[in-house]
C-alpha cells in the first residue's frame, strides 16, 4: 500500500518498517490518541486492543474522547516499544532503540451490548492472559456497559519506524572504553 504524505517518514526514512507496524500494535501496551477538538489539540494515553485492522479504546460515557471521536472525526494513534537506551561519547548521538507505529483513521461507537462485552473480554485477555470472565473477575454488568463507551478506530493508514544498533557518532568505540557497544536494554516484565 502506498502511503500518503501524512504517513510517510521524513526524518530517517530508512527506518520505515511498514511491514512491522501491525506487530508493534499487537505488542504495545499503551497507545497515545491525538485529535483536535474545538481547535485545541489533545493527546491521551490509553490502554487499547488491536485486531483485524481496528484499534479499540474505551472511555467514560459522555467524555470528550467519545463525544468527539464518536462523530467520525480524524484521529492519530501512536504506540512505541522502547528496546534500549543508546549511549555515545558525544551527547548529540545519545539515542534510543525503539519500534513505533502510527495509525491514522476515524472512530465510531460500538453500541451493541454483546459485541461490547466480547471486545472487552478480548481486551482483558490481551493484558491479563489466562484470566477468565466469571471465574477470575466479575464480567461487566449491564450498568457498566451503559456507562462505558467503546470506540472502534478503523485504520486508514499505518506505518512503522524502527531504530536499532549502537550509537552513530564519531569515536563511538564504547566497547573498548566501557565493555559495551553503548546499548543498554530496557527491562520489561
């Protein structure tokens, strides 16, 4: 798929990894949703669920996010996986190894209770594998479903970006000086 200008990577285009973008969305834990409401930009970090080319997020009924995005307004979703911190002998070349995905799309509200329940259950399993509704936790009640909006973001464009490897600056033979190539992994649970 050819990407429009909004989804093309301009700084370090050689780092574009569109073929890895879906895997990044599947592996991430926090998505940042960017949108403009009444001329004011907002970025909101959220838990999310990704499947079948769609991103699902939930919010309190009547909040700014569902009120605005539920009308089909444009939204940008960003997910980053931090793989390591990169140290250099020169401050300019300190960096991070990461994988990120940017999705552009529009949202709509999911209103059917059975569908909401099914998506919420899959979302819970994504964060808490092996936990079963009705066994390990109480499923959402009808009242819970009524006060919670579920948004489905249909992805129009998706791209990924990745930085990997040691520092790129001059004199960056850190192995000799520090016993490392300058990359310090970030631990994950």
